C-alpha cells in the first residue's frame, strides 16, 4: 500500500497562525489536503502534527488518520519525516509526501504521480516549469537510506539530489504543486488563480 503522509507540525511563525487551519476557499488547509488524498483513493494517511495538535483535532475530523506528534518542531522537517517513517507498517510499499502549506496541489497532479508509480517509478515528483513540487513518492527500498540522510529542515531534498538518476520527473501544468504558503501575503497572492485541489 502507498501510504500518504501529510506534514503539518511546523511552527507557522511567519504565517502568524496555525498553518493547518489557515482558510483555503473557506476550509482549513488540512481539510483541503486530506480531501485531495481521499480523491486519489489513498487510505490511512499519516498526519504529523506539532504542538498545535489539540487545536487541530478540535476543528478537524482526523478520525481516519494515523496521528504522529512531533514535540520538537524546531528541529525541522527532517524530524517529522523520521517520525513518519518510523510509523510505517510492513505492508507499506511506498510513501507519498504532502505539505500542509502547499494545499493548492491539483488532484490531477496527484493522479499523474500515481500513474508514474504504476509504470514502475521508485522515486517520482511533479515538475512545473522545471521546478520540483509535491507530492513526492519514495519506494520502500529507499526508506532506510532516506531516514539516514535526514537532518535539519531540508527534509528529503539532499536525498533526492543524490538520487537524481532514479527520480522520475512528472511534468504538470499545475502551479499549485510548487506554491508554498509561508506568510499571509502568499495566501493573498493565490487569489484569482483557478487551479486548486477543491475544483480539479
């Protein structure tokens, strides 16, 4: 089974609010991401939360998620990735990684990455105008070396850079897969762009 993972443990300092709860078309960002995952028929997402976990649980139905808590989010995305990898089961054949601050990924983009996996990709990511985006797929044969490579806030970037020959580039016409929301101005900047997870 391909296990989706949603990283939502960040401190949201620059955003000034809990990123998982920032409004996207009237819904919390985490809900938009989870609906995108559900639309792709992916099951039992691992949801990595931080110190705002209870506030998110109070607002969002996460009953179908496997919750992992990162109590030390200052250590960066790599800490969340380690915790998520440690939570995998023996039946998980790969992971598909999502970021809560990238909620505008189009559903069609997720489907194209899944098609690449179906064709035998062991590492795959969408690329919009030559820029790598999300979600990123890692086959289980990479779990151990990926975990060993993790440090700081770089997440899987160094690992992917060192395995470029294995990475399948999935071209997409989806700016949402590379649109990262860090500040309120980023959220406002998206207005007027029609591509988003809620209407594709």
